[in-house]
C-alpha cells in the first residue's frame, strides 16, 4: 500500500509544535543515569540532527559525582554510540551539540546547590540569548521529584517572570498509589504552575499512539462503528520478552500493575475509548481522556477477584538466552509476591461502551515483544451462509500495531475461490512501506513539545490520580488475599493459563501477534 504523505497542509503530529524550539537551557537531574544515556541524550542528538534545536541551546547535567565538562561529554558520546537508534552517529552533529553541554556537581537535596545552579545558568556562554528560559528534567529516583521541585522554586528558578518561562518534566513512576500521587501533585503544583508541569508517559510520544487519534477522528469509516452496538470487545496487550534485568530493585516495589498498567496501558485505553475532543488542544484532549477513566467505576473486590489475574515468571530460556526465575533476579526478594504479569477485564460504564469488555494484559519474559490494540467486532449473522456450514462466521477485527511492525490491519470473511466457504483474510498497512519519513523516537517528540509548552502528550494530574484509583483497587484486593504464592508462568510463554481463561470463559481468546517479515 502506498500513501501520499507529503501534503504540507497536513499537520505532522497531534501536537502542534512549531518546527524550531526557542533558545533554552535544559537541565537534566540524574545526568549520569541510565535514562539520560539511553533516551534523553540520543533524543537531543536526533533533534539537533533534524535541525530542530536552535544554536542558542544549552544542556546542563546535574549529578552527584565529580566530573569535568569534558568527562561528561565523553561519557555521553559513548552512550550515544551505544543507544542511538540511527547509526552511524554523525560525529560533526554530536561535536557541535556537545560543545553546548555542561556538567554541574550537586546533591539533589541540597538547597544551596540549586542557588549555585541558578548562578551557573546565568553565566553560560549561551546565557545572553537564552535568558531565563529553562527546562528542568527530573530523570532521578522518584523520591527526589518533590524535593528537587521545591529547591528549584526556592532558588527562584521555577517562577517565570518578564515573559520568561521555566518548565518541569517529571519522569515516571508518578507516585506509588493514589495518596502518594496526590501528595506529589500538591508538592509540584506548590513549586510550578500546572501548565508548566510535564508528566512523562513515553507511550504518548510514540507516533503510532498519536496516530490512534488520527485513525479514529480523521476517517469516517470506523467512528460510526466505534461503540457497543458493533464492537464485541477490545484487547490491549503490551508484551515484553525481557525480564526485569538490572531494574529488580525498583521493579520489586512496582510490579506490572504500577510499572505498566497504571500508565502505558491506561493511556492506550483512554485514547481508544475517548469521545471526539472539542479541539486538538491539550485541555480538550485530556478532558476526554480523563472522562474515560472516570467512567470506570472503582471495581468491587468481588469483581476484581473474577476479573484480574496476576502471575510471576519462572526461569527458562528466551531466544536461547537464559532468564532466571523472577525471584532469582538481582535485587529481588527471594520470596517476592510482586507480579510480573497482570491481565484484567475492565468495563467503561458510559453510553458508548456499556457492556463492552476491555481486556488488558502486560508482562515480562513472555514469548513475544509487541504492543497491540485489537478491536473485535460483533459476529456477523451467519444466516445467509448457514447452509454452507458457515453459521459461525468469524468476527471482523482491527489490529492496531503500536510496535513493532508499526501499522494497522483489518480482517474480513472472504469467499475461498472455487468453494462455497469463507476464510478470514486481511488487509494490512505497514508504516515502513507506507511512509518514507523518519520515524522519531517517543522522547524526541516529547522533548520538543515540553520545550514549546505543548502539553497534549503529557499526563495531567487528574488523569494520573484516576489511574491510581483503579490500580489501588487491585492492590486492596491483593492485600486482602494474603496469598503465600503467585501462579508461575513459564518464561517464554504468553503468561499463565488463568489469563487465557479470563477470555475463554466468555467465548473469546487473546489474539496472537501477526508474523510480519
Ligand atoms: C517503561 C517500564 O515505562 O516502559 C519498563 O518501566 C518497560 O518496565 C518500558 O520495559 C517499555 O517501553 P517500550 O517503549 O520499550 O515499550
């Protein structure tokens, strides 16, 4: 399938970011950490490579260890070689960008350090043109989010004045339950204006997730069917092949429900289920998304007991690579009851979706790595073809592949040539053959949007709190259950049999990912 995509009148993204970002000093807290190396610096590099950064742009890394600017630049350069999603790295671009990167040594909980940071920010070679235009990126351990925001405010770095601006990006996890998320919201909002707080859920930065809104609202064929009258159920899967690897310390307190369900899966759910927004501005879109979450009543313990499955992976091999059982992973409690897999059936109790189950599942150490949304339509009446043995015609479905093999497929019943039989066949759109444009990584889009103050692709405080309300209800159930063990699933499988039964008892089954070469 080929598509004309070079129409300049067509906005490239949901977010309406202008092409160039304004002169800014971006300060990364947690500058020597994994996220900076893997995602943030490669994203800045690609923005520079695509001509999206202005000449007057500076990046300041804030971290604890002593380091010179040059040592810091060298470390980042090595990380870029390893983690850049385009290779080879363009050395000239990196050299130019790295000349605007600086290092600042400080402790996150030391208020004095932020005052010194304020002085440093005023004395950078780029400062005369940048002025007091700042972007602060909290890529630290979550227990520092609040204190860093407060210290920034106390050092006068949070209050915009004279038309200048100061924005704050906060990484996930945003709290560990509703109460801590509310507290964190209060602390951040005490330091920065809500409009200057950008809570990251990197799934929203993915092109395919943004395309969901285009797919739904820029076409006329699907939206009339997008409701309880035509849709049988919806499946959302985020499956990962990797285990927890080196993140056992964090993961053992989070589990799949906090690490993935509360944020990424609920974001996919809200965009799939939301009403058309009044406009494409951040407020209208987020109003609609939060309405979806509000329409999911806090499930009763009885409902959860029947509709939620959790499990943990045992050891084994995936693709020939040994994976230890979860409890044997580094920094994981040997008796841990943390779930590495969760599947749940939710209902959105509103006019559009009443009675339509939304099945969500996510897990680590599974057989395949893919994120998909499957919309399964109601079974067509088989009357006409009953005599041909087709009284159980198969359901149409739409497969929205968020990653990998980004694209969308639809299937339908077709006549088998030469026979009076039907078979399910499909039509498929694949981004990589439909478009020849560069597909930016999620963090590139999100950095640009935060730099220009475009908030659509970030999570608002009420969205975060609504999502925690639901995840908290799961934990209330699990705390009450006081189990001594969790069901185990074989590493390299698609999760425990209980997750299959969740659908099978209702005459449905999980859709397997399609093989695409
Ligand atoms: C992160 C989770 O938010 O998302 C990780 O903390 C997970 O556990 C990751 O592996 C998945 O992101 P992606 O973009 O690789 O699907």
